[in-house]
């Protein structure tokens, strides 16, 4: 008769081996109103990765909010990925949060209990000048905060300005109509929108790539710099003046359509890609140079 530790290990191994079946079942269920097929594929991939890494996780029930007009979003997340997307097919705004503990093998019970420490709030607040701001805050009092992160998904009928603060996480913003202010670490940032961008833009990360994709009617004074990567730019429409003598493979300064609004892009160890194209959102999960 195997001892208790061996039986426990067998149960965990069996759970891991059964995970692909569970993943297939998840995909077979289909998408919720606010989720795309790509959302479900990526969610299943993350869950599979977490299972094999001995992480514990829970996806909270989505919050539905009635919002009017383009919504501003303000997110302060202590750690983790953030996805903010406008979807003209939805009639309400959805907020979905996945809490993850990464204590690993040998600390299953601690990891599971620590999930309850990670908390989040989402509220609608009036915005100066009219409209609403969705404010999301996350926090954990756990002394081992570095073992926690929150994955946030926001889907709204229309988006205005976006502000995101997170760490150790990717940030994706799709179809915003207003300015963007993003700061993260160790994460890729992708901002792509079919709306002309004429306001100030700031995207700062480290050890992650930046993809900035907008229409040709956009404007801006572009100040792009990476330490350890390259700045790649493609302008198919609009007037693009790049005459600065300091422009190099890792530094790019240019003016688009005579704009005066600053567009500041900063990263390290990875590339910055700027694309002024007719269909900025017509790309897949991978963007090639």
C-alpha cells in the first residue's frame, strides 16, 4: 500500500494529465458575450500553463456595467496582464478578473488560501467634461505579494482615454478613441486603433516590445527609444518627417502630419514597432516586422 505522500503525488499527476481534456471541454462550450474565440484559446493556454507550473487560480464572475458613450478606463494593478478592448457588438461593459497564486510545488494549500488575499474593485465615476470613467484597483496584503498577479479583461462598446499601471504584465489596448498612458515592467504593450490619434500618448515598459498602430490621419511628435532593441517604423499614409540627426537603430524622432501632441515610447531589450497603416487592427496574435 503506497504511503500518503505517494498517493497525493499520484492524485496531482492525474489532475495534470486530465487537464487537456478539461481544456477541450472549455473550448467546446463556446464564448461568452464579451469574449472572442481568441480570448478562450488564450485563457485555456494560460490555465494549462498554470496547471503544469503548479499554480492555483480562479476566474471571478464577470461584472456587467451599463455605460453611456465612449468609456475612459483607469486601471492600477499591482501585477499581471491587462487587456482593454472596444467591441461594437456588445451593449454593456464587462470586467473579468483572474486571480493567480504562483507558490509552486510543495505549497499547494498556501497558494490556494492566498488567492483570497488578492482583492479587486471596479466602479464607475463621473468624468470631468462629461462621460464616465471605469476605475479598477487591485491589491493584496499578503507578505509574499511577488507570488500573486491579477489578469484583467475589460470589454466595452466604445473606449475613450486609457490609463494603466501594472508590473510584470502585458498590456493590450484595442480600438481606443482617446489618449493612452501606460506603464508596466517585463511586459509587451500593444496599442492599435482604427481611430485617428491626436492626443498625448505615453507607453513605457521594460524587457518587452511595443507595438503602436494607428491610422494615417493621426498626429504626433514621436519620441521613441529602446535600450538593447531596435525601433522599426512604417508610414504608409500621412506626412512623416524624420530629420533628426540623432535618429539611429534604437532611437527615432519624427513628426506625423504636423502634430504637436507628444507620443513617447520607451522600452529595453526589445523592439519598438510604429505602423501608420490603413487597417491598424487587421493583425493576428503575432506581429512581424
